C-alpha cells in the first residue's frame, strides 16, 4: 500500500505543494492593499483553527471520541500555534508576538514538512494526512508571506523575545497536559507527566528516550537542580523540571536560529537604511 515515507515521492510531493502554495499566495497578494493582505492571511489562519476542531468529525478522531478531543487541544508547539496564531494576527500594529510567530511558524512548519511525524506510514491522500500538511503549510506560509509583503517583518532587535515566548508556548503546553490528565482525556497521573517518555511530543517535560542523542547536546546546558528529582516524584526515570529545563538551551540555540532565518528581511532593511515595506502599495491601509 502506498504510504508517506521520508524521501519517497509522496514526501516530496507535499513539500512541493507547500512551496507552490506559498509562491502563489505571495504572487496573488503582492499588489494588494495591506488591509486585503491581512484579511486573506487571517482567513487562512482561522480556517486552520476551524479545521483543528472540525477534524473530530472525521476518522480516525471520530472513532476515538471523546478521548480524541485531546488532539484538538494545545498538546504540542504546532497545535498551540494553530490555536493562537489567528489572535496574534488580529493585532494590526506589529508587536513581539509577530516576530515570534515568524520564528515558530517557519521552524515548526519546516520541521513538520521535512519530518512529518503524524503522516509517516499513512496513506498519502486520506483525510488526516491532507489535514496534517494543510495545517503546517499554513503555519509556514502565513508568517513568510506577511514578511515578504511587508505586513509584519521579523526584526533583529527583538531576538531577546524569541526564547522567552518559546518558554511561554511551552508553559501553555504544560498547563494543557495537566488539564488533559485532570479531566481524563489523557490516561495517566500527574506524576506520569514527569516521565519524558510519556506525553511529551514537544520536549516540555525533558528529552524523550527516543532522542538519546539530543540528551548529549542539551543536558550539559541544564543546571543540575533542574534535573534533580529532589522529592522522588517520577519513580526514578530521568527527570527534567517541566519547561524551566529548556531555559538555557532556548537562549543558546533559538536566538542564532532566529537571526539566521530572519536575516534576509532585516539585512534588506539595513541596506535601505530605513524600514519600508517591499511593496509601496502596502504602506497604508486602503
């Protein structure tokens, strides 16, 4: 049976579709007013948000209802972005949330397209595979289109906010997971959440056992007290203090990544010696 595998034709097909979607989106909007551009981008984000909940009416979610409701919560970085991005982009004036949305949208979207965890091993054209790629294509395309079209451009001077807002995103995921356990949508106990191998797709509770190589990279950056289970809460498995263990790694790794992926825009603005939209028609709402 045909399935999505890393490196096969369907894998590259969806990457190609995402690239074409972004190109067409930019070309269609490049001569439109700022108001129109914002309206289209918001419509895409709210459509993505609606799909995040409407997927409960389709297999495999409907087959597991109501436990499947956990999949429409904010249980990982991309799910949190799907829920929160529409409200971030409701702000007309640029703020640090837009800079962070560019960062997490580009990194999260690219990571999902190049390693599509939820689509791997799935038939290429069933509902959930198409939904997965639609979701992450939108998360990737909207921030890039907003930057290219001069609506919200990532700013170098806001680099300091990226790791801080990443920790906020992780705190939201952490609170979400505790809520899901409390209401029974995730079967387990609060102490189970402290096991990095339990319900931990975004490394909120530590380095997952199946990413042992990552522990060699991250662990030297984590203060010992954030890896010490002083009260014996998680039964002796490797312990990481939820969210806070990511503090130093976030500053070490995320700032250079943000500087790199945002560099085409702030370098162009520096060359021009002033911040201007790429398209004069976008200088003001019409």
